[in-house]
């Protein structure tokens, strides 16, 4: 697509990387806004030569304004830019929030700007490493029909894959991503803590081949990829797990129990675990939760 004058408000992990990728694709990044030391560092490393400006100044110079600020700040930022006169008719205003769609950009639409939501379904480090990872990344898009072609063009320039998300489904779309990615980080970190408590010298190395295979199998086969003591109905093993986790890594017990319950329900639903055996495992999980509550008191 034709080169655009790009301004980014929010030079965080996402904004700085997307701007750098657009620049590499031939667009002209004319200004960036970011106040923290981390943002200043990202502008210097990923966008060398791009001036750092106030958000209103960035907006006034940009044909494509990229808003990459936290979800809860986005509405206030759009309103402030619109009320200050920094936005104009025909300008393309695009945010990178997963949760929000077009409604949050209504102040920009009201002054005649073209609006869109463009969320990369990827976790970012905020470094040059992310630039290669953008290739093939799915972008959750929401836009009016008139803007669809230009937004798909931006995704193509970023090396991504477009996925159109209805306005009313933006939050649900984002919940699925957060549940899978953010909660996975918590789960893996807690698994490493349990292995460390068991004496593992390299818990990450111990888990890596197992988790890689489990993730690949889950993505390919869903519930059919489930293995382990709950699916087998091994009550004694589950009870032993609970006792040792309580004794040695109690901070991980709540998530172990919660995920065990979810796994139990799925194993019963698909018929791999008979209800009677499931009930006995459920009782063991209840007992562990009760002991934990008593210990806290």
C-alpha cells in the first residue's frame, strides 16, 4: 500500500515494535510519544531518528495515528486528542487494544477521522526480537466496511494474517487470548516452582520438551490431548499430589485445584472418566481446599 506518515502514541512494547515494522515496510514514522524511561529507550533503539513528541503533537503530524496505550487509558487519550483539536477529518486512527473495538474511538469519528481496531495476537518483549515474530501473527481487526481494505493492507505490511472480529465480540476475543497466554505464563511459572521445590536444578529445561509437546497436541487435538492422573482416574496419585503441593509449594495449590476441577469436568463430559470416580477425585480436591482455608485462618 502507499506509504503513510505514521505517528505512535504509546511507545510501549507493542507500539514501538509495530511502528518499527511499519517503518521497515516503507512507511514514514514521523513522531512517537512515550514518557517512561523504557519508552524512551525503545524509541531510541527501535525508531532511531524519530522525534519524541507530546501526544497532541504526534497526532497533528500523522496521517496514520497508532494508539498503543493501555486499555483503561484508551478512552481518555482519544477524548483528549479530539477535544484538543489534534485529530482531523480523513485521518486514520487505529488502536491496538484487544478488548476495545470502535466504540472507544467515537470521539475521533465525530471529528471526521477514519477509525479501526488492529490487535496483534502475540506477546511482545518490546525488542527487535518481536519483528520476526510478527510474520504470520493473527491480527484481530474491527473496522467499518470503507476502512477494511486499508487496515488489511497495514496487516499485510506487518507480515500478519487478518481476522475480522465483530464489535460486540471484541471483549470475548480478548478473554480467549488472555486466558490462553497470560494464564499459561502463571501456570508454567508455578510448575517451575513445584519442580524447584522437588530439587530440580533446571526446572525450565525439565518442562520444555513436555510443554512443547503438550501445547502442540492441544492445539491440534483439543481435549483428546489430555493425559495424566485425572483423565486416568488415579485418585491416589491426585491425593498424593495435593499433599506434597500443600507441604512444599502451597502458593500453587489454588491453581492446581482449579485446573484439576476444569480437567475433571472435561474428562467426564467426553466419557473418559466415569462419574463415580470423578466424584471421589472431586471430594479430594474439596478436602484440599478446606485444609488450605483452615491453614490460612
